């Protein structure tokens, strides 16, 4: 005698053989692309890179993402706070609308200072990621550094400073995560710099070349 089960039996999904470059439709309505063992998300739920010198690769789904930005001589306007320091920032990413949680970030690159303007050859400074561009002063704090904390840049060689930075949980809240409220206005991400030089110099431009990688989630919009 047969007996009807009180719940539907699971159905095993068929095995799909994919090769690099193949597209697979997913439930979200977007697509993922198989790239060297990873599923690269290419459609819904991601943000947007900013500027022609920035390229973006997105991994994940409509909730969890790993975003990798590749910057190639991305220009950074450097302003002079006379007698205090030089500072500058550039928007590199627009998050989608929603409550954004960042779980960590990595910067691996170099800043060539004084593409135009005057800054000393062996400058030292700091780098950070924030939801606002750098302003006056010799530090990166608050919204200038609320995605990745201010991290020291060692003495530059020929005006080129190495920028290696990783998130430190002790500098953040919520056990290493940061909630960014983009439910009314979508949140932007800025790459910020400060140059420790209290002499008066001519304002100008710098250029950042390197990689910015960050893990984030969108908890939803209201």
C-alpha cells in the first residue's frame, strides 16, 4: 500500500558542465559567468565603477558580493592645506541603494604624487577608503575612512608611494563589519589620501594604479 509523504521530495539538480565564458541563468534574473573556477556575477544587484580609468569585476549574487576594482593611472586631485598637509580623494565605486554592510577591503597599488603640482620626492602619508572624499587636515577620519581605516604609506621613491592596506577589525564596529545607510541616498566609495608635508606646495594631481578588493552585502532597501 502506497503512502503519500507529507512533504515533497527534493529533486536533485542536473549536473551542468561549464567552460570558461559560458553563461548560466540564475533565479535572480541575472546571469553568472564561469571564470576559472569561480562564478562571476554580471547583472543584477551590483554597484557601478566610477570613471574610465577604473575597471570592475563582480563576484556573488544579489546579496553577497566581492568587488575587485582595477585602477590604471586613476587621477586624484591633490589640494594643499598650507602649513598642514596635502590631501585628495577620488570616487571609485557607487553602491546600489540599500543598507550596505562592508566586511573588509584590500588596497594593493601605488600613488604617483605630483603628476602636476609640487610635492617632495620622498613624501609619506596615509590611504583609506571612505564614503566621503578627503578634506582639509593631516588625517583621514570619520566618513573619509569608514570602509577601510587610515593606513600609513611609507616614504615614497621618486614621488611613487606604495599603498598596501587591509581592513583591521579593531578600527571598525559590529565585530569588523560596517553598516552604511544608503536607503535614502545610495552610498559612494572614495579612495582617499593624505600627504604628510607641512610646507606650502602647489596643488595638483596624482595618479593611483593598483587593485581595490572589498566584500560587501546589501541588506535591503526601504
